[in-house]
């Protein structure tokens, strides 16, 4: 009696397992199809310790479940001899969300879409593709891939896109070719598929298009801004320099090149050391041009953040990162470029000490250059940085005047004096 009860219990357990099922409808959330007869039915819903895995010949159930998760497998059908392996897979992508329903595509778009699905990489790969419409009106793309060489691989895919996701029926074989019977099984599954709930395609997301347009405008501004601003600034500086040169020429014709008028008001000696030049270079690069530095930095930060936050296409992300990296390099290199120019300018004189003598209408410079008389109208700006006054005579060049170098007059009075000359 015990033996009889044990046998009956085993038979009941086997009958309860989801294996070797007869032809019946496999029902999903919004679709169903006829499952193939006489095959083990596995899927992500079966527990890891379920005996069905062993009966189907799957040794590592955990690895199989992980594979199902990675590939989006909803159902996996295995023949008793293990020769036939069919998977039904569901995936959501940007492309599937955009297409939404394969039947709604234009004919030209369908042809392009089919062409991009699979391409032969070498002569050992043969690809056959086309379209298949089932009895309920669903449109499937059909792709058959045959790989030759040392190890053969054959794969057949019937796929469709509906309700914003792709649904594929996939069968593959290794080492042996695919039989007509196996191809027929997959075709029957596709032919029996019915969607029980077909959704309407939602309206296009206008905000995504606007975000992409905004990002494109930011990229164009980051690239085109310097291309427009730099030539305009250079042209403006050249005009200003030409006007000052003309005034200076007229001044020298009238007064001579080495003429001073009246008594000296201030006398100063400034050591143009490497440290002093280095300090001026950082001031010139970052402080004097603070507006351009902040604007360029913010533009790049906003552009690169927008590129990743709105999940834009890859080339926009790459362009945003490239533009930001270029700006960062230029920003870091700015003081070094200014310093090189200043060292070159100051190395042309007899010494590294600038001797200044300031009169009421002109001032005389010597030491760092040949003795020269400079009228005050030649100065364009006066800036202070710590103990130094920078007397600009061009957009990127200035005389360095040290507060501690006055031999005649006080530095506080001198700053008022020189700023008053510029106002006049």
C-alpha cells in the first residue's frame, strides 16, 4: 500500500509541473499566443528550486533566471531532447517607444528599419529578412541568420512592435542546421499571436524636442560665441590702437620724442621680477576678464549638464564634453600665455627695473625699454592689484608701478593723480 501511495503521489507531482504541456494559450499582460505542443515551459516565474528545471535538463537554474532577466525573456520552451530552444522576449527601448506600433510606419521607414536590424559582418554570415503578417493582422519582421565557419550557429526571429515595446520569438541552434519543423513551430507561434489590448499611440513629447533644440542652441552658442566675439574685440582693439598711434605720432611731431615739461611730480622704480609678472598674468587672465571667464564657464557647465540630464543623443553629449574640455584647457592655459608675452616684452630692456618719472602732461619710462616719453592719453586703464598699479597702454599690456618704489611722492596721492589724468 505504501508503494502504491508513493507512486500515485509522484504521478500527481509530475502532472502538476508546467512541463510537456499540450497546445494551449500562453497569456501575457496584453497579448497571448498558442504555446507549442510537447515542450517544457520555463520562465522567470518559476522558482529556482522548482523540479521543472531538472526535468527540462537545466543544471544551473540561477544562471538561467539571470539570463532571462538580462534578455527580457517572458517564456522559454525546450524540447525533450534539448534540440529546440525557443524564447519569447519583451524589451522596451527609445526606438520601440517612438515606433509604438509597427503597422503605423511608412513603407520607406519600414524598409530602412528592416535594413538596420541585422547586417552581415563577413562572408561566413548569411542574413535573410522580410515581413510576415499573421491571421489577426499583426505585422512581424522575420530575420534568419546563418553563421558558418568552425562552429555553426543558426537563428530565426519573428518580431513585432506593439504598445511601445518589441516582442520577439527567437529560436537558435548550434552546430546543426535548423529543420523545417523547427521553423514551422516558430511561425505557428507568431501566426497565433493576438493582442488583447491595443493602445493608441500617445502624442509626441514636445518637451523632449524643445530640450534637444535648447541644447543645440547652447552648443552653437558655446562654439560660435568665441568665433564671433574674438574677431569683434580684436577689430575694436585695432581701431583703438590705430587712433592712439595717430595721436602719439602727432604728439611726437609737435613735442619731440624725448621731451618732458616742467618739474617731476612723482619718481618711481619698480622691479619687474618674475613674481610680479606672474601676478600680473593671473590678474590679466582671470580678474580683468572676469566677465568672459564667468560667462564661458557657466555656458559650458549648463551645456554639459543639460546634455546628460535630458538624455540627449550620444553626439550631443560628446560635443558638450569636448567643448567644455577645450574651454577648461584654454582657461587653465590663459595665465601662462600672458606670462610668456610679458617676459618677452620685459626682456628687451637693459634691466628688469622700470624707472618712471611722472610730469604734469607726460611720463618717462626707461630701464625695461629704451627711454621713452609717454603722454597720458596713451593710457587706457588704471587697475590695482595688491601693492601694484597697472597702467594699461593696450588691452593686454601694462606698466607695473610698485607702491613701495616711490622715491618722490606718495603712492596714495599718485593713484589719485594718475586716475585724474585718465579722466581728462
